[in-house]
C-alpha cells in the first residue's frame, strides 16, 4: 500500500472528495437497510451484525473497502434521531450544515491548547463564546464537551472562589451535579425536594437559613429544563433567595438554554442572567453534533482559577510577546474546535432561524400532549414547558409501561424514554426534530397503544 493521503494540505480536498461519496453512499445504504428509527432485533442481533461486518479488527493487511463497510454497519445499526419516532433522549438530529462544518474541523484539526495550533480557530472561539455569553448578560464562556463538563467546571470555579463550598441542588437536578461534587471532593450535596418537578422554594429557603450558620459557603444549582420532564425551576425567585442569603447561583440550562433563541419562549428563562455560571448545551436544543457544550461565567475573574503554565504551550515570554494564552480555557489539553460548527450554524440560521426550530419542537410537544389528552386510552403527566411530553397508557402497571418501551425498542419501531415521577413510571417523548409532523405523533401513539400488554 502506498502512503495513505492526508485530509489537509494541498492534496486534502481532492483526496477527501471520493471518500465523502463513499461515506454518503454508505450512510444511505445503511439507513435503508435499517428502515426505521432503530435496528430491529435487540442488542444481540445488532452486535452480531457489527461483528460480522467488522471481522478482524486489526488485520495484518488492510482492506480497501473498510470505510464503506464499517460506516454502512454503523448506519444500519444506528438510533437515528432524524426519524420522527426516535424521541427518547436529549439526542438531537444534527443540522446538515453543522455536520458539514464539523468535517472541516476534522480536516484541519486545530487543537485549542495553544495559538500556534489554532490561530484562527482560537479567535473564532473567543468571538462566538463572547457573543453567546452576552445573550445572558455575561462576558465570557468556556467551550465544553456538554452539560456534564460544564456542571463540573461550575462547581470547580465555585470551590476555588469559596473554599469549603457546599452544593445545594433540587431533587430534580441532573445526576452530573452530585457526581461533580463527589469528583471534586466536596461534602455531600444538600438535596432540596422538588415534589412538583421543580425546586420547592420554601424548602430551599429553609435549607439556606439552616446552613448559613455552618462553616463554608454555599452554591445553589437550579435547573432550566429538567432532563425528565423539561420543567424550569422558578429562576427569579431562586435568584432572589440566593441574593438574600448571599449565596452563589449556578443554573443548569443544558436543555432549556435553547429557548434564548426564541422571541416567543425566551421569557421562560427570566432570571438566567442573575446566575454566576450557566450551563448551555447546543447538542440539545441547538441541533449540533456532539460535542457542543458551554459554561457561561459572569465574573471573568472566576476563570483565573484555571490559569495554568506549560512552557511548551504558553511560556511567559511567548504570552508577553502577544501570543494568546489558551491553556486556561479548559481542563483539557488537546481540544477540538467545536465552536466552528456552532459559528457556522448561528450565522447560517440566524436568531430567527434557530428560534423557529425551537418554536416548532415546542409546538409539536403541545400537539402531542393534546393528542394524549384527547385519547381515553392515555394519561398525560402535565402540559409541556419545553419539548418533552410524559404520558402513559391509562390503567397500565409500571411493568406494562416498561415493557411497551422495550418491545418498541426490540422491534426497532420507536425509541421512547422513561421517567419515574410521582412514584409512577411514564413514557417520555423528547421532541427535538423540527421535521416531525402531527401525523408522526399520531402514529407514535398508535404504536404504543398497539404494543401495550394488558
Ligand atoms: C443533558 C443534560 C446534562 C448533561 O449534558 P451532557 O451533554 O450529556 O454531558 C446536564 N444537565 C441537564 C439538565 C441535561 O439535560
């Protein structure tokens, strides 16, 4: 075999073009072979097809058609979030333009840990993060791999700003928050009840009053868009309480943050600008391929805690001579320019275009909720706040609810999530596909109806 071609350099585009044709053909063939939102047959049959397609993982001699064969197998065995009946998780169908931009990131391969690996990408990141931070009245934001890393960084910055910080979060908070407290060696978090799905204000006030006397300081983490139900904590009231108690506030808006783009819905995020740190996640309501997380930081001095020197990346004399120092922008070293696809998306769609996508998926959720309510065979949890609808077959046991979800997965017909709320199991439809039509929603309910064991 001759030396394989590279993705960048003068020969890069010419080498990539036929390979892209191969990839696109394999995506089409694999998707057609699947013929639905998920491969049929369950984990064992999917695993067998992948094993058969892959064969020897590291053969002595390479094979020419590996790109086609492996991509096809991946596509055939994929859960495709662009299928209207794939609606379990905050797993969005990426925009074609964002995915195309991501290809350029892979081809050029800038690494965001020093200016001499990413001269333009570092400026692009500075411009876009600043603009997004300004959407919520802050000056700066870090790029992360998603909500989990953003929440970790928020806790880290709080710990560095206030030694001995203790986290207070709602029972509705994302699991990554208590996990971050564990990772950072913080005391066990205080969990505030959320009986109606959002943080209980009286209980928060009580907890803040009670803990005030203790040593150390407090960090309240609220949620704008819960993962299970898409509910938004009462942000202005929580911000008032934090102010009254002199407590730092983090808001996890990994899901709900996308509402910022919508004139119609952004009022639901009132209070977001009062947080010290805010988690955003554009691989949810932002239609980006993973990863596209952000942590917005109100006080840029908080970021001093991440300052770090490594002579080969940001020597003092290089920095003094004007080379931007990027190492303090992340805990990672090598780092993809995930901001590229975000920049391209913002500029291609504009605020109006992104807002329209948000409005569409929220409208679909209302339509699904209406269908559920109008159907005597189903029960609705609550009218949707974001784009999540929780419902269950009326009179079904939790076991039957769990079983219908797994049957639909096994047959590859629909991908629905599950949520345990009010001590009952619900089916969860997280609608993130702006191409979904009302007829798809009716079909989804029909499938559930037809597959519920009685
Ligand atoms: C999805 C989610 C996260 C985690 O984000 P990842 O991108 O999966 O790391 C955190 N918080 C909330 C509220 C989420 O919905």
